[in-house]
C-alpha cells in the first residue's frame, strides 16, 4: 500500500522542528515501513543468538558430552572490520540519497516546465482564433505530470488518474499507447503545430517541451538502473555474516547478554541499510500526488486570473476611450 506523501507548509515545519518529535516518532514506530521490514531479520538473528547462548551454557554446565566445544572467538577481527562495515553502510546510504535527490530535481524541472508552458500558452495564444484547441492544449499540459507519475510509480490506475483531466476520446488514445507520457507529448506537439501562431512564437513554445523529454529520461534511468547490485549484495552479506558470528565473538565478555546485544546491533545496522534501500527508488518517497494537484490548481487559477485581468483591462480601455473626444481633448 502506497504511503501518502505531503508537501510541507509552515505548520508542518513547526511540527517537524518540535522537541516532541522524538516522542511522536517513537509512538508511531509500529506503523513505520522501515521498522516493520526489520522484524524478520532481527527476530532471526536474535533467535540464532539465543540458540548459541543456550548451546554454550549447556556445554559450560556439562550437560553435553565433553567433546562439544564452547563457541567463542577473539574480538580482534570485529575491531578491525567494524570501520569497514560502517563505511560500507554510509556509502550505500549516501548513494541512495543521491538518487533520491536526482529524482527530486528531475520532478521539480518537470513541474516548473509544466507551469511555464501553460503560462506561455495562456499569454501567447489568441482566444478568439484558437479557443477550443487552446483549451485542449492546456488539458494535455496538465495531464503530462500525471502520466509521468503513473509511469514511474507502481500500482497506480492510469485511467482513474487521468479521467478528470482528459476528454474520453483523448484518454482512450493515451491508454492504448505503450508509452503514455510520450503520447501526451505528441498531443502537445501536434496541438502547437495546429495553432495559428507566428513561427517564432511556435518555436518558443516547442522548445519548452524539451524539459519533458529530459524528465522522462532521468526518471526511466533511475527506475531501470539501481545502485550496482554487487554493492547491495556485499552490504547484505556483510551484515548477515557479522550478526551470525556476533554471539560467538561476544560470548566471553557478555554470556547471555549476547541475545539483547545481537538484537540491538541487528535492529540498528539493518535499519540503516533498510533506509538506503527505501530511498534508492525515489518516486514513492516524493509527494507526486500533491505536486500534480498543485500543477492543476496553478493552471486553473491562471486561467481564471487571465479571464479576470483581460476583462478588467478591456473595461479600462473602453472607459478611457469614452472619456476622450475624437479630437483627443477630454470631453466636458
């Protein structure tokens, strides 16, 4: 199930900075995706530590034949390899955050390009000649971020997302296409070709579409090419071997305390690794629903404002012409 992400406002930031955030975050632990994903490995390694502790205790109390050895080892190998594990986790998480940041920047360019193209269409396309096509073009522009969101996010219903944006016949064509964002770009391009515009104005509008192609390219690259799998597998194997041998390494110093020690270590280190895996795919972590809704609201508001301002300026021009006589002198 997708978690709903929100865009922050002033109230969100006040709550985010509140000193009560630690209590709030702790109380919501059971609903955290990261925490829930830790349950299987943490339980497995803690149980394994309990088995090792039980075995060593049985050997120490001579409940087993004498040829059974106590499983223990020097802590020196752990002291030498601990920095390597720490660096591996840090680099893994940093690489994941870089991908998240790249996805965020790509979407910010798409949103800014959508708003800019809609603004230029509103201001540069004459309503008296191109009204129906202009209205359809604005619908296509609003539909592009939604189509891209559905393209890069798993489990979304494209029909449901676009049915309130596109007309039925246009929606049918988009749904039948193999690559829906590019199909909508084609709608935009052909609409620009059909508009009655000066060639320079048309070229200016068409140049704005390049940010859409760039956004598709970056998003598909992030979706299709993860962090090198050898890196991810190495981190996972290192963590598993570390926690399988941890009860043996700590037995001399901790005895039965190896069980809670293994629990704490597994919960901490696997949590860091899980955060890296979670943000490696950036799109479920971004508030794409809110961004698309923001674009729609901005464009609808721009359309309404454009009509109001046009009516206001037209009224001013009429009043100005009435206040002056044909010879240019103010009428008495």
